[in-house]
């Protein structure tokens, strides 16, 4: 089985180059090589979005990407953020503060079994990042949440509490909502 | 009474068992003609119209064909109905040829009458579609008269000698009711069908409505069994229907009788019943593909293989079809292979137990050169290359898709 050298930045840290079987999915790479098990495998066919991680684009924008359907080669040289990279940590890796999205999810009891949560946290974080660049009017908030999270499947919560949590973050963070269109 | 007997005769000749009322016949014919696909807006009520059509001349909206007296076709007599179906003449002037009267003119009198009977008993719904938004001079309806004179070639469907009754029935279903040519036949500068290139393939809404002439289908690897499965379920071994064709299968083909589907296939294959590889033409060469297109192979492994399989064997048809001998990869025109890589595919639901996952597009990540390499790798490995795809070709398709809003701006 052919191996390829893989290097990327994961949660701000340089990884690699390591020799990895070229058919390894990014999800398996995160779990098996980096021991980052927060990213979950749900359907494995790109439908549920549980495995969503963030990839930084050239312009610094965060793009949610499903880690189960592409192999490591796609991410060679990229900068990737997983759920483990959301909280602020000190130099020993201890959590100092959860991100606003994580806090809102806890406050709203947004998740139950938690299998889908990492995907929701990452996609919601990408949405906040996008709104920071391109704010929307108050009337559009529900629509953009639906567009950003509508494809994510959760088998426990009924989605209302996710929805509420994300709206809370958007409405309480200055600069994400415009006065008028 | 006379009409009823005639209708019953036509029903029997269509291969049904048991008698049907004209309304039932009409419902079946409306399904075969796929009226609902165009005359329904997304999430709208069936047949009330309002679906937008983006043409090179502007936006057209389909009309209300429920029997509402004010906003629908409630005032239409059978003759009025026939005139609109066959000649594109509505009560309020000529219809735009988005209405496939250029195909429907071939529908028989009996079938027109049955369709009329069916539509007139539908619940009447009051609804007016948005106003057409057309560019000058296409916005002038009287121009349509001239268009009809110049481009509407009204040759009756003559029975072609030496063909079986099943073939003739297939011809009728494909070219009259099914109006397949409205998408699959290339159009000229005035948007009229090029009759001499009937069913030769045509790019529409950012997809190639592929060449479905017998030899092309054979080259793409279709045979009777795989076409039958495609028409029934939306997907089969050589590939899946997507875009408008998915809707055609969902609303029309999958509801047709076995004998009608078989008749259409008889007409489409026209004796070329054996798929190309079975007739000795080998489907590709993975070894030489990897040697000639190492970057293309690398991108296949990185972007495609997790779902479409290490050797291009796919996972399941519902999730990721095989690329090895895929009809799109094998077809002469690489348009769809390129377009799918750039724009991806939406998830599709045929029924509660038959749905397909979508595919992400990679337009913002893969350059024209990389897409060309990837397509060349796949076509060499599993297709039937017939000419290399160039970077320029990809660039042109990308530009076309971008211009029409099917993909975002280049990053
Ligand atoms: S596990 Fe990746 S989308 Fe479901
Ligand atoms: S919390 Fe269980 S799947 Fe979402």
C-alpha cells in the first residue's frame, strides 16, 4: 500500500511530515495518528455532518468540511481545526475558557448523547466567523443558521436547542448583525 | 360514445390490461408527458405553474394548467387545448416554445382528448405565475408567429417502415409525449431544435443532457437491463440520473408501465442491445492512466477514492457509484465529469426508501489543470478516452458555470 508524506497544521500545531497510507481518511488520521478523538464518525458517507472539521482558506475564512469523505492528501499543507481546538488553553494544554459557541451549547443543554456535537460546534463556529466578515440583517439570522446547520443530523435533541444557542451567540456578539439591509 | 371506444382502443394498443376511463388514461399520459415537472414550482401545488425557466432570452414562468376559469385553462375547449398542445397557440396568444409543442404536435387526437379530460377534472386553483422577464425582442409575443414559421417543422410522425410495433410505440413515447429531444437535442441560434441532430446531446442549465443516440448509449455502456433500472429507480450500474433527468425519472418514467419502458428502450437502443464492453471493446487501462497522469491519480486518491473506491469501484449506487465503466466517464463528451467535479451534486430523494447522498463540489480548490488531470486519469483508467481533456476546456466550462451562478467566484 502506497504511503505519502503528510504534514498539516492541526489546532495551531505543526504535524508531520509522517508517512501515511494514501487511502487514510482525514477522520482516521485525526483519530489514529493524532489521538484527536473528538471528531466522530456518524454515517461515514458525507450525509450526517457529525465529522465536520474546519479548514482555513487562503483568506483565513473557515470552511466546514466533512472529514469522512476525503483522504489525507486533500489536506496536505492545510490548516485544520477540530473540536479540540475550540477552547482557549494554556501552554500545558489545560482548558482556560470554552469558546462562546461551546458555552452557549452547554447553557442551552443543546446536546444529549453528544455524537453530533463536534460537527455542530465547528459548523456554528464557521458561521460566526463568516458573519464577522459579512454581517446580515436581523431578519436574515434564522435563515443563515438554517443554511449553515440545516444539513447536520442530530438524533437526540430535536434541533431547537441548537438553534437557540447559535442565535444567542449571534445576537450577543457585536458586529454580526447589521442595523438594516 | 364513439370517442370512448376509440380511447379504449388506444389504451389497449398501448399495452394495458383492463379498461381505463378517459380520465385514468389522461392521468397516465400526463405522467408520460411529465407535465407536472414544468407546471409546478418548487413546493407549489401540482399544475398551478410558476416554475422559472432561465433561457438565453430571459426568464419564463410556466403557467397555471388547472381548470380555473380566471387564471387557468377553465375556458379552454378541446379545440383550444389541442391548439395550445400542438401548435403553441394559447387563448391569449402564442406560447413560448419552452412549452414543448414542437414535440407535442405529434400526440394523437385520442391522447389529446384523454389529456383534456384529465386536466379539466382537476381541482381548479386560482394562481397567476410571475410575469415573464424577457429581453427584447423575445418579449414580443407576435415574434413567435415568425419563429414558428421559420423553425417549427411540423412533419407528422410517420411510421418508419421495417420497425416493430414496439419500436413505433417507443418512438411515440420518446419523441411525442416524453419530449426527450427538448433537452437532449441541440438547439440553433434561435433556440430551435436542430432536427438533423436529434437526441445528439445538448448543454442545459450547466449539465450536458447527453447524447442518447443508439451508438452513444452503447459506448456509454448502457444496455436494456441497465436502462430499465435507471428509468425505474434513477440509478443503475453505469450511473445515476441527476439534475433535470432525476426529476424526469421521479415524476414520469418510474410511473410508466413495463411495456412502455421497454418500448422506449427498444427505440433508444435501436438494435444496439449489447453494451460496448460486452462486444469486445475494453473499458480502460488503470496502469497507463497512473503512469500518464500521476497528479490526476493523486487527486483521485485524495478527493474521490474515499467514496468512489480505490479502484474506482464505488460503494453503493445510492451513495457513490462506480467510476469504472461509469456512463459519464465513458461518454465521448467530458462535460458532465468536469461539471460534477466543479459543482458537486445535491442529495436526492426518490422515495422513502430510495435516496442518494450528495457530493461536494471542488471548484474553489481544484485548478483547471488539476481538474483536467483528474478527468484524464479517470477516463484513461475506466472510460474510453477518445481524446485528452485540456486545461482550456475545463476553464471554459468553469466560466460557463460561474456566469450562470452554478459555482461561486474563483478564490
Ligand atoms: S460521518 Fe461524515 S458526514 Fe456523517
Ligand atoms: S446529541 Fe445525540 S445525536 Fe445529537
